[in-house]
């Protein structure tokens, strides 16, 4: 893919060159160049994990880059913290708003800079007046004396934007701003953004909603796997071309062959109309014995919540889960485990492993009676079981009593696998099974998954890596904004097809 | 959503902090004992040693309970009050026969059960912080006790309890033997039963424990109940040692037991530590006070020592904890 | 330009008094009602209750608690807690009466010194909390132990005395109200003013509500922490001074139990332990409520021991009802 540059223009307000950043186990950005011109809306797109968030945090001073430079208005700059960038006029509106819910709108807008009277005390009148001014200029009608916690999320977002505007703003970065607002509020936001553009502000707009990009952006940059793929004027691309740029990568031969049609196998798990707050809306699907079902979708589309709700880690508001014929209107981890359903969580350190315990203890955790002899735990039985699993999954560790905190990510994941595979023999819900795992271990895990399916397990795989879904799933569901947007079977599963369904309309 | 990652320099290398946490206390204990044997007048006398052990035993019993609660990420400030209440119970019955020990035990245990249940309920069902919950319970219990004794507890302790609390067999204090028995019981429970394993799981990662089917609330609740029961037993042992009861029996034990447990390597963030470590902590703490006295420091100096020890323990252990 | 007024949570028509009550807050309103009820009960129970002498009594008794509750309120708003109150009171009160020992020329300097000591203890608390990064609960308890040790090392028993006239702080009345109480109320007003009308005050709330966000927006957290604990230390030493004025002598044993007692009025006043909101008015009324309750119970011949119990029960009830999110240790 050739890298296309917009004409090199000296009216670039912000310019970053050669930015690289890596975290333990993953190279987040690889020598990325990016620039934003004043009076222009520049969109930034890419899959989950493409590096958009990291790039934003480097530009705004929350992270420090490993290599590369940031140039602002022609001068090289270096941020020692977000405060520096803010003072220089770079403001980010993150998806998680940085607000103080108990304080009023006016106080939030002026949180670190309250206007004072001549006597040195806070001038609430002036503060309210000025906050009101800013908000009106931005086109919002918000009661500045209200507590922020009483506002709608859209209004809260407006408050944060207003806060950015009490100073001078050179660069405004918006990270998924329309994730939480709809309809008329989106229109309003766009009006304001266009006004800001006219005023010469450089706006960087990160979003998954491609039609918005076509609506207001002038330029678009595509990131993929930490690399800048292209920067083009919006007029020169269309939706399909964007998607293929976001997704296209050479296929490598790392997946075991897929099974074909599983539609005659018995249904082991069925979810009917599951609702989880605002995160999952009336999701229904079936899972058959021996099949590997993928669950794809963007971050925040509700996949993890659905899996957790089925397992019982999260309560669901309505709906049913049927396991091998038995119907449950409420699930709990204990009943799920008893019914042979296991959940390998997305966050293995936070929700999966007991980090300070041994491999053996972690493996035995869901069903302690396996290692009991009489009323007491038998170390012999415990270690015996663990030793078997270590051999079976080729876990690289000195012994069964090794504390899991000392293992590599791949081996930790294998410990979790062995825990669930031996305890729950019907259904395995795997949430991001290869996250933070090196390539070698990934291949092993794919092999394991396929083998388990062959042995009769019903497996649900949640993954943000489209390649994975395409590679190992017999069938895939795609979630979008809490609902199941579509299903792809067999050879119909492709990265483009998934993306097309995953992106909001 | 990704979070801002700010690199935190490790203050102490991983290996060193692990060694410190595992063996530091034992090393310190040995050093202290050796140093005291050399420098502190009278430390070496068998009488003094026996004294220290007898002194440490009641604390040890309470520490066993505190250990459980701290392991599940809480702590119990009501132990001192429970001890005192048990002491009051011990002196409230007809002391002329030894059989009065039975009602004493029964009443104390029931009292402990109730107190522990209230603590457990507040912490698990009402989501009150352990600090506030156990502190409030402590005060309420104190009030009940004051009302019952009209502010002036009195009475004699039955002979059996006196004997257990202060006598020795072949210069081994009986209350120490009792402590060892209880310690073995609690220790085995922690290390070798499903219940104990679940305690470590709940303390180490309550969410992960929940997701493997553990009833986190129930386990936590039981720990508070056990803590109260052990505190009551500790109170009986203490009153046996002291021989009489007053308003301030057990004063300071809530703080002392927490310090001893933390010093013993039981992490305040839960899921880590052992009964053995906590007991060594109890012994070391008592030893420190003993040495201070032998060196001529006034009794009040204990307070200063306590405060400094907490700060040091916090600085060392919680730091080591963080660098994980 | 017109501004919308604070929106009411109910759907009833918009009356002035409704807006006012809303502004006061639910807790304050409840407190006022309860206090009024208590007064009614008191009136009915005993003639003596109605006397101005008794009312003055209530104010007199609540002054000591009022000071520490004030300091505790501000600390709790930042999401912390100060448990070194009893120790600070022990040290400051005994040093005051012990050093002065009746000599009038030493009184004023010692008062200043003692206030300085209180502030210093508070600053030490704050500094340790910032550097050791451990929950204030543990830090203030540890510091309390050390300070308590110093107090007991200084003297085991109450010692010393104050010159004549010193007791006027506690006992002298101005327009029928004890001077001590007036000072306390003024101090409440001052701190309340700071909380609402200064940047520092707003930062205190910001820090309590969202400590992470506070750092992210650049609030100088360190200064805020040092200030609130220093203030709490100052308030503790004020209570120490007040107690000396009232009792004539300092008490080094630290059994004043203000650590817990100071928390009750704060919670009753609507300031949650998790911080981020609340205020001093609620606390002031909370102190009045607790004291009035004790007073009425006295008249009802309920022994002081039950009063202890009731205090604890009130705390339990208050925290059970206003269920808060359990705070993660920062």
C-alpha cells in the first residue's frame, strides 16, 4: 500500500513525525507521521488497537513517545505532562469525561481557574455569566448552576468542551464524541465544530462512524497496527475503500483448518432476548456442540457484557439462558460452572487469575472438591492435577506450585484455559483468548481451540482481532452498539464483511 | 478504555522486596532477640522470657482472628471491645465453682457470634467500610457494657480461667499452649481446607473469586464472625492473666493486633500472608514493649513505639506491595 | 440576562421555600426537624429544659466537639479522615496547663505555641499521607500513637493549672451565649466561607469527589491536602484549649473519644465519608443535634452509658441509610 501525503502545507499547526511507542508485549505505534492544519477537520480512523488512542495521548502529553518529535506552530515541543499541552492550546475531549459530578456546570468549566472579584474571592456571578457565554457561543443551552451529575451525557460532553474553550485552543481532539450522543445533538456538535474550524482551530476527530467522517471531515488518516496507512482528502475515498484500508493485511498461515457446517449438531446454549442495562439489547443466539462461534464487534459493542451476563458474572435485566435444555432466568457463576459453562475473562489479571496463588491453585479454583481428600486439601492430588495440565498445555513453568504472577502472558492464559477446560465440559466462553500473548503461544491456543471443538466443546470466541475471527470460527455473530447486527457463516466470514456490520449506521 | 500509564520507578528491586516480606520479620525477630539478650538488663532471665510469652499469648489469640479479617481485605476494630465484654462476662457469674466456666464460655461465644454477625452484615450487605462498621460496633458494645456494669465492672475471675491465663506447666505458660492449639487449628484451616483457600481467593481478587463461583459475601461474613469469636477467647485469656476486670481491659488491642498482623506479612490489600507470620508479629511487638521497659523507658513510650512501628511497617510493606 | 434557578427535584410548583430547602440539602433539613422535635420533647419532659441556662449549657458542652467536627468535616470532604484528634487534644491540653501552671504571663504565648503544635501535627499527617501514599486512616492512627506517647511521656496525670480568668473562654457569656460557642460558630462561618468563596475551597471539593480528575486538571493536590490536615490539627488544639478552659486542667490520657464523636455530626450533616460534597452547616447542626439529644436523654434519666450506645447506633443507622460507594484506597 502506498502512503499518500496531503500537500505539505506550512499552515500545519500541529505536526508529529516518526512517533513510536511500545508497551510491554506490544508495539503500539511505529514511526507514525501525522499533521493537523488550522481550520481543518482531520479524521483519524482505524480498528481497535490500531493506535489512535495512543497517538492522541502522546499528542496531548499523557504519554511520552519512545521516539519521534512533536512540532507545534513550527516549534519543536516536549510535554512533561498533560498540563503542558493544555497550556500550549492542545485539548482533548476523551470518551471518559474528566468532570466533577458534584460541582456545578460553571464550576466545572472554570475548575482550575475561577474568576475572582477584586477582593480575591470567587466571583460566582462572573463565573456563571462567562460559563453561560462560552456555552452559548458553542450553541448549548445548559443551566450553568446545575450539578453536572444531573446533566445528560451529551450536555456533560459540552461542559468539557466549554472548559477547553476558556483558554485559547489551537488543537482540539475529540475521541469518539458521538459514542454517547444522538440525533439532534450530533447535528449541534457538528455545527459547533464547523464554527470552530472557521475560526482556525485544528480539529482531530476520532470516530468509528464513517458516515460522520464523510459529513464533516476534510482529511482522513488511516492507522492500522500502529502504522499510518494513508492520509487522504475525504473527497478521494469512499466507505468501502476506507474499510479495506483499515483492515487489509497479508494473511499468514497460522490457523488450523476450519470445520464446515455444524448446523446439525445439538444446541447446547441458547440465549433469548438478553438485556443488560444499556449495554446489551435483546440479544439472542444459539451455540451448538462442537462449533466455534465468533463474536465480533467494536470496543463497547457489548460483547463482553453479553458473555458475562450469560455466565452470571453480570446480572441481566431480562431474557433467558438455556443450557442443554434447562432454562435459566438468572445465572450465577456457580450454577454456570455446575452446568459445565466456563468463562475465560478478557482481563486475565483483574478478573481471571488469582495472581498470588500457584498454578495448581488457579487450576483447581472453580471446583475445590476435586482436590479434597476428606475435609482437607491434598497437595498430592492438587499437584497431580496441575502437573497433568501443565504437560497437556505445555505450560512453561518450574512446577505446579509456581506462583502465576511470575509466568509470561501466554502461559498465564494457558493456566486459565486448563482451569476452564477441565472444569467445564460443555460450553467455553472465551473473551479475547489471545490478548497480550505472543505469536507462538497464539498458534498453540488456536490449535487448542480447534481441538476442543473437535472433542465436543461448544466454544464462543470474542475477539477484536478480525484475523482471528476469520481464521478459527465456523460461524460469527457481529455486535453493534449492544445488538447483534448480523451473522456470517463459513466462507462468508471476512474482515470486510465483519467491519461492515460492526460499524454503526 | 485504556488508562494513562505513568512509569513508576521501583523503589526496591522485586527480589529484595520479596525476601523482605517473606523472611524479614523473622530476621528482625532474631536480631532483636539477640540484641536484647546482650544489651537489655534482665532480658535473658527465664522469668522474663516466660513473662513475654505469657504476655503475648492473649494478643496472639486476637491476632489469629484479625489475620482472617485482614486476609479478606477488611479489618476489625471491635476486637478490643469484644475482649472487654468477654472479660466482663467472665466476672459476672457465680465464681465459686469451676463449672461456671461453661456458661461463661457459652455466653461469650454467643455474644461474639452476634457482634461478628453485625460486623459481617454491615460490611457485606450494607457496603459500609470495615473501619466505620467495626468502629461503630465497638462503640455500641462499649455502651452496652458500661450500661450493664454501671461503669464499674467488678468481680472475680473463676479459678480455672485464672489458671489458664497465668500459670505455667514446666515453665511453659498454659495460655501459650492454648494459643498454639488455636493457631494450629486456624492455620490448618487456612492452608488445608476449601474454606481457607476461598479466604485467600476472596482476599486476593474478589472479582476473580466471584467468577469461579465463590460466595464472596459469605466468606467475608464468616471471617468477621470468627474474628469476634477469637477476640472473645482472647479476652477470656487476658482476664485470666490479669486476674481482675476494669473498664479498660483490652485497650489498645485493636491497634496492636492490626500492627502485629501487618508486621507479620499479612497484606492489608488482602489475600497474602500466613498465621505464622502474624504470630511472630505479635511476639515481636510484645518483645519490643518488653525491651523498652527493661531499658528503662516509661510505659507510655509504648505509644510512641507503636506509632513508629506502624509507620515503618507501612513504609516498607505497603511499598513492597505496590511495586508488584 | 436571566439564569435558570436551581432545578427542583420534585414536580410541585416552584416555590421560594422549596428552592431554599433544596439548596440547604436533605440532611440539613432532617437535622433541623429532628432538633426541633428534640426541643419539643425536652420542653415537655422538664421545666429545667426551657431555661436559658440549659440552652447555654447545651452550647457550652458542644463547643469542644464543634471544633474538631469542623476540622474533620473539611478532611472528610477531601475523602480522607483524621484520627489523631484525641492524641492532639491530649498533648496540647496537658502542655498548656502543665507549662503555664498558673503563671499568667505564660498563658498567651503557650496558647499560641499550642495552636502551632496542633497545626504542625496536622501538617505532618498531610505530608505523610502524600509521601507514603497510604490511606489517611492508617497514617493518622500511627501519628496519633506517637503523639499520644509524647503526651503521656510529658505527664501521666492531669497536671498544672491556668491563671484566673482563663475559664472565661468556656464560661463567660456574651448575650447569654458562651464565648467559646461564639468563637466556634464564627470559625464555622469562616471555614464555610473559604469552602464556598475561595479557589482553595473549590479545590477541596474537587479533590474529594474525583481525585484522579483533580490531578488531571492540574489542581495542586499537595497544598490542598496539607491545608486540610493542618486545619484539622488546629481545630484539635482549639478543642484542647477549650477543654482546659472548661476543666481548668489538661488531660493527657487521650480518652476523650473525639475521634469517633467527630464523625457522627459530619455524617448526619450530609457529608459522605467518600467526600466530594457536603458542608459545615450540616456539621454544625449535627453537633447541636447530638448535644441536644444527650441533653434530653439526661433529662429523661437515661444513663450516660446508654448514650454511648445510642451514638454508635446513630452512626450505624446513618451510614446504612446513606449507602455510599465503598471508596477504593487511593
